C-alpha cells in the first residue's frame, strides 16, 4: 500500500538555509541523526474519515 503523503526531500542548494528536510528520513534514523525525545504523539478528532469513504 502506497501512503497518500510522503516526506519531500528538499535540495539545499535551491532552498538554502530554509530547507527543512535535506536527507532521507530512514537514513537519518539509521545514522542516529535525529533528536532523541521520549515520544511524539498526537491525534485529530476525524483523522480516519478520509479513509472510510
């Protein structure tokens, strides 16, 4: 199943200092290049309605 939304890797030469995501998220995770926090969680009230219908 292909997810409807995916991260977009920005070209740092084009975006300059405004680039948010410049490397593959899986590569960053494997190399340990991420902020270690206890957990990040969240939800929305009607999050699954888009998939129900």
